């Protein structure tokens, strides 16, 4: 199971969202974890 699939499965338990929204959120979070730093300015 890939990181995204594992994250989607964990999020699905807590968020009753449509699959496309869960996929986006999982991809976004994996990207943030890989970048390691974020500038919100």
C-alpha cells in the first residue's frame, strides 16, 4: 500500500468526504511532508 493510500484510509475514518477530496488532501499532505518546509507568507 502506498503512502497516499494509507493516508486516505486513515482520513476516511474521520472525514466523511467524497473520494476526490480525500485524494487531494492525501496528495497535498504527502507533498508537504516531502518538502519538509513551508513558507506561508
